[in-house]
């Protein structure tokens, strides 16, 4: 007899996937040897408008769990007052293949993405890092701020966005949630002071200049997910020790590394380590207090599966 598959909502994901536990789950997952095939991209024609994109992101821990995230990116959704990105996650039993649970995909994605940045910072940022600058006021701003604050003692958080009104609105939202935050009026001035700078934008031009980075700064680049987009300049890449979530993804998709690679500013060997290297202890991360570090995130299905497995444990 068929049984219904439980569905985990956005509210439940936010309530159950606390950042300290999620960061620990991601560390365990990156230290494991799970299988992550290259994600599938498919163009889906929609009459009268721009093509929709269908993404399939599978990963599995053989005999234990199989998961796949299905994401659609529909440019025409703006005219419908709907988010362009929609997604859902399906977790299967690894031994039988039976569906176990469906989860809302957008919240799962932003929380695991933020946790991955906090995990990277645990290796790459200075232990005494206390001033955090968030660049961008979109869907990832609050998760990134919360994840970094959950992982270390952040004394002060600044938020900057190209549109001041968006920064003000996001700051008001965070203040209502009990997070002390200040809107940055002068991006360069705050960036020069910051211990950790997180960027989550769709900028096509660098926002953070390498010349602004103080000794010991950590740059956390989460946006600019296409080769044509970029949040940092060549000087930042040249000055920093480079880290990423996965070399395969970051050197193919993220403009912050793809563009300087093509220009000959860096080589593939310039990447010191990916998250699996850090989590397995093959690389220590930061080696001295004055070192400038840069982490490029593009996302990987390992993170989705780790988050989904943790959620299943808490149902």
C-alpha cells in the first residue's frame, strides 16, 4: 500500500537546522567519500519568454542515503511576482531506494550555503576575528550573518548594499530578530577594518578591492555564481591564499576565480585547498595571523545531502 511522503517546510527547516549542528554535519560530510556526479543543466523552452533552466543535483552515500535537489530558474517569474529560483529536495533510502522525505529547497540551500562559509572560516579566518561585513542584502544576507555569528564571537556586524533602502530594510529585519547590526555607508572604510567580509551579490564588477584588505582579513565570496560575475578584483586574488568548496566547481563556475585563471593571474595550482582537504586535515587552513585568505563558494550537492540527513534525524 502506498504511503504519503512527509514534506518539510521552510519554517521547519529554519527551526530544526541550527547552524552549529549544520556546520558540524557539513564537516563530517566533506571528510567522508560521498559520490557527487556533475550536476545536470537542461534548457526548458517556454513559449513567448526566456528559457527556463532545470538543474538536477544528486549525491549519495552508498547503501545509506541518496538525495537529489531539483531546481528551476525561470526568468519570467519576475513578471508573475514569483522568485525566479524554485526548488525541492528528495531524500531516498540508500538501501531500498524508497522515498523518505521531501524538503523545501530554497531554505535548505541558503542554510547549507551559509554553514559552508562558516565552516571554511573556522579554518581560514583568524581565531579572534570579531568584525564582520556583509555585502549584499538578498536572501543569503541573514543566513550568512547568523552562521558566522553562531561559529565565533562576532562583536560587530555591518551590512552594505548597493541600494541603501535594501540595506536599511534588511537591517531592520535583523534587529527585530535580536541581531545587532549597523548599515555601512562607506563600503571601503568598513572593508578596511573588517576581519571577515562576506559577499552574496550578482555583481558583474568587483565590489571588494584587494588593496582594502588588512593583514589577517578573510574574504568569503558566495555570490557571483557565473563566470561573467565577480565580487573581488585581481589584487584580492593575488594577495590571498585561495580556498574553495570544490575545485571542480569553483574553477569552472565562479567568476572570482575563473576570470583571473583565464587571464593568467592565477593557476589551478594556486588553490591551496578545498573543503574536503580542510575537513580531512590534509591542509590546516590559515597558517599565520597576517595571512589574507579567500574562500570561494559555488555550492555542491554534498552540502544538500548533509543538511537533509540532519533534518531527517530531527523529524
